[in-house]
C-alpha cells in the first residue's frame, strides 16, 4: 500500500470515533478522487472491459454513499433489479467493507465492532459494516434488505445494523429446496418486499421498468456464458481487484445497463484475444485483492492465469422464466452457495471443465465458517475429479490476518507442482 493511502487511512481512522460524519466525508472524497483517476488515467495493463468495470464499480460505491436517503443497505446475494427500477441505490455491505480496505481504513471500523462486543473471529467483512454502524460512519439508509444467503454472519449483521441505524429492515428467507414451490415462496417474498419498499420510499414501482431490468439481467447472464469457454484458450489480462469488481457487477449491479455493457465489452475482449494462457486457476470464494504476496502471482499474469472466480459465476443461471419475480427468485434458490456443499462442488467442477482449469485455489476467508468448515470436503471432491486444489487461509478485508510469507510460500509450492503436471 502506498504511503499516501497509508497516511490517509491512518488519519481517517482517528476521526471515526470522535467525528464519524467527517470520516465518512473523507472516505467519499477519496472514492470520488479515485474514480476520477480511473477515468483519466486507467490501468494500461487491463483491457477496455476491465477499465470500464473499475469506473462503474466506483460509481456504485459513490452513489449510495452520496445519497443515503436513496440508499438500500443490502447483502451481496440480494436481487437488486427492484431497486434499480425505483432509482434507489443498493449499497452492498461486502462492497463497503472492501472499499474501506482500499482506503487503508478498515482497522478503525473493525476495532469499533470489537469494542462493541463483536467477536474477533467474526467475518471481517461484516465486522467492518457493524463497526461503521456502531461508530456512525455508515449513514442511516432508506432501508435494509437482505437474504438468508449464505452465512450466519450475514443474518446477524443486518439485524444489528437496523437496530443501530434505526432503519427499517426486510429479510428474505431462501429455503434449501430447489423445487418450484421454493421458487414461488421466494418470489412471493420479493413481491411483498417491493410493496413494503414502495411504502417506505413513498413511491410506486413501475412494472415495465422492472421487466426491463430483469431482461437486462438475462441478457447479461447469457453474454457472460458465451465468455466462459473462451477462457480455456484465450488470455485477457485481469487482476485480483478486477475480479472483486466483477463480483459486484454480477450481483448487486445486475440489471443495470452498465453491467450489460460490461459483459458485451468482455466478450469482445475475449473474441479479439490471440495469446493463449498458461496454467489456468479456478479461484473459489473472495480474494485478498490488497495482499502483495498474492498480487505478485496473479495480477496481469498469463501463467498462472486467473481463469475464473467462483463469486463471479454463482448467479449465472440460464433460465427461460419470463415472470420477473420468479426469475429473480430462481437466482436465489438455484444459487450454488445455497444448500448443501455438494451444489457448490458440482458447480465448481462444471466451471473447471468449461474453462479448462488446471487447478483451484480455495480461499478460506477469516471468519467464514461455511467455507472454512467445508474446505477439506471441497478439496477432496475436486481432487477426485482431477483438479488439484490449494486451501489458502487469509482475509479479504483485515490486513492483520494476511501472513505474506506463509501465503507466498504456499502459492509458490502449489504452482510449482502444477508446472510439473502434464
């Protein structure tokens, strides 16, 4: 992390407890400044699609933070087409935590949560959000909407944030079953949530705009499916940060015109690509985008090539459903993070086959009980299918839980092993 960011983060953290609104303004100013940098001086190491992706992702952070009265604090898995159709701005909690790390200011929020009694072993994404609510750095949103996917931390954090911020909350329960009854059960909750949100916001939902938004989601998903097999034989540069940006785009920004444009640009970049990748890696779960030890192996690398990230494909459901409510519900019910771990494993095997992955890295993010607890089962199942898998412990937000030396050694040894394989 550069000296400027380090100094900015340290100064901002000092303001969080005595002057939370000022700290929020500092963060917002930093995000706006970086957005301008992305527009005027984009990374030349990345293709046009990834440069566009970075700019739009930054706008998705600035808009809700700038307009809290139009902000919906939400979880990464919540379908957001309803919000887009109402000109409301979803603030993804995991995105908020990640961006505070990018500003070098995550420790202040995490420590505020721990002082308030949140366990040190709690997910650091959710500790950062809770700390922001406790300290007042996070403004009161118009509403809070979250789903039961995919973890216990998710279920606890939004309830606590609603308490602390005094904001109305709507909870969407997603059953593990994947039958038509489960889809209709979730679809009905989405209809009820939309009616509730109309009352909270004091406005109506245009059914036509909702249909348009959901149709854009369908077109985006179909376009991204066209990209998948091209990843097998074509190299398009990426980095860890771009992978995290794409997580946002295919979840909370799905249904926006900008997300469809990104998918179309990405397809063009792959269709034009000539160079072939080296060893292809399937990355499972989130990633420590800020960690130098991981960046040195994967950022802009052809060999090893970061072929695909799990959280960029979990919502990519090809569906013929024409009802917008059931289409959104299907994405939740059929999500590979919903239900038993076998669904997640099956989807990973499918994607490894499509992209020709030579190996997988399973990132066990600090506090993620679901991934950490299932890690050995996932690795055994993938290796049984001929996909060598590295279990990598780390933290997607908190630098204190990111051991560079051990991480570098383990990744290096894993990649060396892959190089020795035919």
